[in-house]
C-alpha cells in the first residue's frame, strides 16, 4: 500500500554533517514513469571511440536511437539495430545464426571496431534471446581482434541511466588484473565529457595524485587495470552494478558527494585527496582559485533562482546531488526530491548535505506525485520528457532531466552552466509572457 502522509516543504539550510542522512523516504508501489536504457548509447558511443553498440531489438528501438542521436551523415555510425522481425518472432528463423551473420558482416566492413556491445532490448528479452551466450560465442570467434560483450538496455522497468551502469558493469570482468604489488591507483568511474575528465585529471595531478585512470576509457585498448590497490571514485550516482563488480575485483570505493557545483566538486576532490594522503595546504592551493571561480559563476544565477521552489520527479538518478546543489548553492526550496532508486551508501555524502526535512521519495507512483505537485505548485519541476508537456500545459515550469545527462555539468568550470540550465526555463517563460 502507498504511504499517503502529506509532504512538507523543506526550506531550512542543512544542519552540518547530518542533513537527510537518516531521513525517512516515502516509497510507493504503483505506476512508475521510466525511460529506455538504450539512451546511454548516445553518450557512451562518443566516449569510447573504438566501440560499437549493436542493439538487438525492434524498429521502435532503431527509431529511438536514431532520433535521439541524430543522423550522422558524414561519419561512420558506431551504433545500429539488428531488427528482430516477424520470422524471428514466429520461430521461423534461427535468431542466433542471423545475429552471427550480421556481426561477421559488420566486423568485416569496419576494422576500426575493437569493442562490440550486443545490447539487449525489450523485444530480445521478451523472446528470451540469450545475448550472454551470443556474446561469448562471438567473443571466442573474434577476440583478440574484437572484444564482444553484452548488456541489457531494455526499457522494461528501468531508468535510462541504467544503460550506462549495465555497460560499465559488463566491462569490469575484462579489465586487466593489477599486480599485487602495484602502486595505489585512482579510478574515476562514470562517463564524463572529455573536457570535464581532463579538468579532473589536471587537478588531481597538481595535488600529486599521478596514477589516475578512467572507466570507461576513451579507447577500449586502454582498459584500466584493477585490483586491491585500486581506489575508485564514482563520478555518477547511478552506477550500482558497476560499483558492485569493482568491489568483487577487490577495488575500494572512496565515499564522496558527487561533483556537481562548487560544493560537490570540492568535497569529491577532497575525498580523493584524503584517501591519497594529500596535505590540506596542497589541496587548498590547488582548488581555491577554481572553487572561487565556480562560486562566482553560480552566484550570477541567484537573482533568478534564489527563493524559488523546485520539485524533482524520478528519472535520471541525479536528483539527490542536483537538489543538494540547488538548495545549498542557489538557495532554492525543495518541495520534493524523488528518485527512481535511492542507494543510501553511494548517496550518503549528498544526503548529509541536504537541508534537514527535505521530502524524499523513491520510485513514487506517478499519479500520486502529480497530485502532490498540483497541491504544492512548485516554481520548477525537473522531470522526464513524458511529463514535461502536460505540466507546462498546467502552467508549471519544467526542466527536462535528460538534458542534464547530455550536457557537461560536473566540475568547477561547469558549475555556472549547471545553474544556468535551471535558470533558463524562467527566461523562456518571461519571454513567452512579453
Ligand atoms: S528497448 Fe524497449 S523501451 Fe527501449 S526503444 Fe526498444 S522497445 Fe522501446
């Protein structure tokens, strides 16, 4: 049964170090609004430059990927859909034979592909096509020229950021083993825009942390090694399965808030600095100037955002760190912060920094949350594409959460852009009112 307790609105500043760490979370069972995990291909195919994502799905899957990614006219695409048609569904064709033939043709034509992901979809799961078996058969045939892995990007009861988690989790077992006597290394985990990753690498290097690698790497031939001397720092809050797989390889997670805004970035870097024994004075010397720049860039948006109330619908799994940023750095009130899944351990740093009393919910029933939204009348709703238009029709200003995944928002130099993403809908509205 759903918990129907009315939700108060949080406006208090966070109590230092406590915030919402142990706060109760409203959990509902009912209709959830979710979006397809294939979406992750859009940003991951740009990140791993020699990878190819072959979706095994339907024409709907092909249309989703094509329309979300845009048509690449001059470049060779690095994703495609092998369409399961009526003959396959009727059992008139052997889907495994057809898939082998599609993969053989693709790899013969594209020698630049070094890593091939077979990506499962709703249709491949409905017909119970075993893509794990297919990937291992094809890997035996094509490795070492091409590594073949599989993961599910199915939109059945998943959120769209789970696609990245599933892809990275599939990579972890094939990461080389770090020797037992290897020097301690730091692994940044989660797909970041190259420009953001370069900024983080530079700051960490300036602190004296030299052995830093990233997962995913930019090329599949540069897979980072992993072992008991690996400490890893999650750059995205939706990497539950990847973190579990890294733990199984003996790596150790460094607990930290996520690097959104000045506060999140400073605390994220500080966690790495402390784990690697960087002196506080060195840390301050390296971060002081970019942190001050980030605060100034964020402050430019205070006149528009301060004092406004925001409500998050569950979608990207970035909701808790974003709410922490909006409340603490832009003075926004939090009407409700809903997330599809709340991983208390991974989000502990952000929860502790949230204002006490923030109404939190996990996987809320969409209809019940819409009722709460209409009652609360927040100034801004952050939600998925499907809810944005109906809410705008009710004169509720919205922000598409998917934009936050496609835009570089992590780190000091992007903090102002992140604030601007939330200020922009108000500018749009005032222009419409003129
Ligand atoms: S995987 Fe499922 S939700 Fe995603 S496009 Fe294909 S059919 Fe639709």
